[in-house]
C-alpha cells in the first residue's frame, strides 16, 4: 500500500493544525499535522472497539462514538440490529464531509442511516454538558493515551475525564478506548475508577499491535 503513489485530495487548516485526506490506489488515509491517523485499508481494531464493548454489556441499544474517523466504528455499531441510536461526536467538519463523499462507501453510507446522530463538536467540551445515558461509549479520538496528535486530547485520558464518562454510562454500560500502542499507566488509571478492566491486543501485519481498553462497573465514589 505504501509503495503506491500518494494523491492529496484535500488539505484543510483548522484551529488544531492541518488535516489532510490523501488517496493511495483505491484507499484513503487521513493525516493530521503530518501524523498518520487512520486509513480505509485497515479497520479491524476500530470495529473490535465497538463489537467487544457490545459483547460486554446486556441488551445495548444506545451507543456513543467519539471520533468519526473513516466510519468503521459507526458502521460496526449500526450492523447490530438491536442498536436504536448511535451518537457520533467529531470535531473536524472536513472529516464529516469526507465521510459523506469520498469515504461513504467504506462505512456502507453510515451517515445516511436514520439511527445515526451526527454532532460536530469538541468531545471534551460536549461531554461536560451531556446528560443522556449510553450503554456503550467508544472513543477513538486520537492515537492513544501516550501518543496524542493534539495536546488538548491528553485530557481525554485523565482521571477526572474518566469520572465524567462513568457518569454517562447506563447501569451495565461499557467504556471503550482505542489506542495505537499499549499503555500500562492508562490501564492503572482505569483500574482506579472501574471494577472491571480488560485489555484486548489486536495484532497488526506490521509494527506493534493496536489495543482496545474496556472498562465497566465504576466504583461508587466515581459516579
């Protein structure tokens, strides 16, 4: 894939820096400030982020996805017929636009599904005012707790944010994080806030595995 010629489709300047959509062959990549974020040719771990969370709760119906990406996590949630609503929070207008055009086929046109509720917002700011409860919360906003593309996203992995997220979970709800690398320090933070914490490595053809972190049953002092 990386040997194929890169064709830059669009580059957009945002308050967080430059974000770029580029094409290689029949696939697309999203680059943020020169750092690879995601691509349409490798979405297995993004799907597992959702499917593993759904398997770890009872009768999930309402899903919250932080970070639209190329639409793989959203499409996976919609694949389950019992899901009645998937709320997606994405800060970048360009990524939403690309998912409606260049990337639409890769998610089976998920943004057109009537169960999809698309919100353009900064997840951390949106979360502060959110009141709805979710059976599953899946977060794929950056490359992980130890490898953030934007400095502000480090707040996503802090204990105070975990407490806020716990407050948005239903009684049997599951919180799931995607990461491009392992982080034992983050696992320890999760264990301070939740009774159940699971780590799921997702092997990759090249390089380190991706990781899914699942947490449920927040301690009473957290909620």
